[in-house]
């Protein structure tokens, strides 16, 4: 997604819509279509058929039959999606192999500007394919990812006509990586921009004022937003406060910087990933994540 603070025009030439044909993934398609109509984008609809569980062993007749059936069903399901993409430049892609490897190759080779994916929002052992894959995508993708969770209540058209944007920040490099996208989208849509910082404990009035000033300094005067950004300082659990404020303000989009999975290990990985996944899974609006 090509965005500059100084520029008010966003370039979205190629949008990758990843689907496993579940209810949750296909509910993200209208949002992809809405964006494509606004920006004149091409949609690449991708389904990846997982490899055989037998790995490198020669497939049996039964396994070959199952693989052929999976391919037939994928082709039929893609045909079912095509009428919904009528009038929009699009391409159907079906691949076999590791989901992330195939998807990341397409992102790089086809110059994808945005990935759109749905998730069921489950956690832990109850995660199914599209949940774990959605998280892997927004953790590792080199381009911004728009995730549509099961609690999204807005109309798909609202994503192409954004009025309010919530940008949470803890001032670290990962969250700041999403700032240019938040500002550019506010410029493009003449949207109201809300900035939020969550502290784990209550702060003194003087500390709150300092945090407000620090957030205000993140938006340069040359951004020329149509109205002054509004700042919020809350204390509590970060994901809960982000979700509560998003609902209170009825925002159309949350723009969130995320940490790269490979930078963490063990328990630290799980804890570091919790905030972003909770927000993506339970937000009332789509969430645009940008990998730091």
C-alpha cells in the first residue's frame, strides 16, 4: 500500500483476497470489493489447497482421489464467487502447497498492495484454519492486511468511505510503523483521526498531559487533516481498551502496528501477540494491520 504523509492519494492496484471458502473468510469479500471499486483495483482471489499429509511418500490411489476431489471443489467454489466480482477486474488463483509459502510468493511476485482476509476470531486450541492463517498473514506479510472479524457490524461500503479512524500507539517502532497509513487514510477520506495510548496503571494528570502532547506531536502540521485529531489516554488491558473505545466512538477502521512473529520466542511470543490478535478477532470494524 503506497502511502506518504505528504500525499493524499493512496495507490491500491492489486488486492489479494485469501479464502478457504468458509463463512468467515467469504464475509470479508464485500469489503475487498468495496475497496476495489473505490480505487480501481484488481482483486486476486486466492485459495490454497494444503499438501498431502503423507509428505514426500508416493500418494496412494485414495489420496490421489481425495486431492482431485479437493481441486474440483475448489474450482466450483471459486466459480460461485465470480458473480460477486462482476464488473471488477479480478483473477482466480488456486494453488497447492503450504498456505503461507504460496500466499507470500504471490504478494511479492504480483506486487500486492493489500491483503484482505476474514477470521472467526477463536483462540487457543479452538482456532481453525482461517484463524491461525489470518494471524500468520498479518504477522508476516510485507504489505498491510485488512482483517474482517466475526463481530464486524458495519456495512462493507463503509470501508471505502471512512469517516473515523482509531490509531492506538505505545510509541514503539512497531506501532509507529502504522502511523503513515493512519494519517494518509485520514487525508484521503477526510476522516476524523483518534489516537489512543493505553497505560497499565493510572497516571497522574501531569503524566497524562505529557502523553497527550506526545501523541499530538506524532501528526505533523503538514498533514493538513480536515479537523484536529483527538487524543485519548486510558489505563487497563490494552486490547480491551482499544475495543471499548472503538465501539464507543463507532469507528470505521482501526489501524494497528504489529510485531513480527520471528522477533519473539516462547511465552514472550504468546504475550506479545495477544493484543493484536484480540483486537483483530473482536473489533466491531475491520482492522488494518501494518507489520513493524
